[in-house]
C-alpha cells in the first residue's frame, strides 16, 4: 500500500517529460499499451525508442489492430507499426483494446486515461508508481507473462 501512497499524478501537460525521463533510464524492458497510434506522437518518441533498442532494451507495444480505426488513423497506425518493427520493437494486437499503460523495467507503472502513442489535445490523467509489486500485478492482470 505504501507504493500507492507514494504514487504521483500527471496530466497531458507534464506526462511526456516525466515519461521520457523514465524511458531514458530503462535498462531491460518496456511495455506500452496504447489503443491508438499517431505519426505525430510516434515521431516525438521514436528517437528515444531507437536509442533504447540500440542499447538492447526489449520493447513491446500492445495496441488495437489498425483495421479497427477510421481510415485516417488506420494509415497512421500502419506506418508507425512498420517503423516500430523496423527497429526491433515487438507489436501485438488486442481486439477492441482500450488500456493505457506502460511498465518500465518491471518496476515503474504508468496507468490512466492518456493514449501514450497518440495523445494530442485532450484532458487526461496518468498515475506513476514505482513498485515492482504493482508492476508485477499489472503484468499478470494483462497476461503479459505469455509475451
């Protein structure tokens, strides 16, 4: 319970600067669940994700199949996914996916309403917890053991 008491809330104005710092410090693995993907947001995160892959950090992105999007977002998602796969990021699809979270090194858990790979101009919230236990609970809950 101490981990929840020490968690911190972020909004769309301060999430990405803190999230990027966590990415920079990653050593082993990153899981990002984001149902929507836009080129604009991917272009902002891609330099750091590329550095992480070059350092050998495992990255898995779980999203909805681009075929579930309207045509404008479907094309953006396919282009981004091809880019991810080209640098060695594993992309998984979940039907009607809607979770928004990230787990970094099985220790830092981000969860909330913000679509990490597509957020634009919206009022969203994300909670950051540093907790191997909460991270493990989420990994079990989402079935990431099989990944």
